[in-house]
C-alpha cells in the first residue's frame, strides 16, 4: 500500500481466519498516519505525507475464527479510532502462548503465559470484541462465491469516502 497502491483512496484490512502473531503494534503504526502535506513535483502531486504510514480511510474485517492476536489487532485498531470493524464478534482470545511439544512431535499445544491488561485493570482475554457493523457470511452465500462481509466493508468504506 505504500508502493504502487499509494494513491488509492481507501483500504480494506482483512484479518479473518488469522491465527495470531504480534501484528497489533505494526497495524497501529501503519494506519495511524495523519496527512500533513502533499508532495508536488513540477505541478504534479506525487504523494501525501507521511509517506510511510497510511493516512487515508480504512476499515477492518474480522470474524469469529480470529484467534489470539487476531483478537488484539482489531481491538487496537478500534480502540485507537483508526476505523470501523465489520464482520462477526471475535472471542476474547488475546494472549501470548508458549508452544510446547510432547514426546510425539506431532502433538503441539500452546500454554497461555502472557495476558494483556487494559488501563482499567481488565484483561482482553475472555472479553469478546463486537464489530461496528455485524455481518455474517452464510453457507448459502459462501458456496456461491459471495463474501457478504467484504461487500459490507467496501460499501461502508465508500460511504466514508463520499464525506
């Protein structure tokens, strides 16, 4: 998005079916840019500044299959006011785990060892995240190749761009 798609007016961030990682800080930094000027070369606009952070509208899609940091990432995105959330509620699974193997190396499991505490003393774990716009993908639409969540996100982003 900072390369050939830099001049796009908005972006949809799709976090659905993500198993986690540690993306929340990167997403916050990347999508928290606020335009302070436009670079103009010989009368032609080349890019907005900051040029290393997205400074245009965005929207995030999430679903009930998001896990771990895929719960934390949309939480941070929403909490920091970066944009709206579209999709289905995400279970409160924001923890960091230690991956352990048993004697049989095909058996791997994660032990939650890190919690994420908010300023009010509560934890993100066991705290379900609700979308701003609740949209379910039904089996009937999925088999037709239709993505009602993505469609709703695009429609909402287009509304924001019209403002």
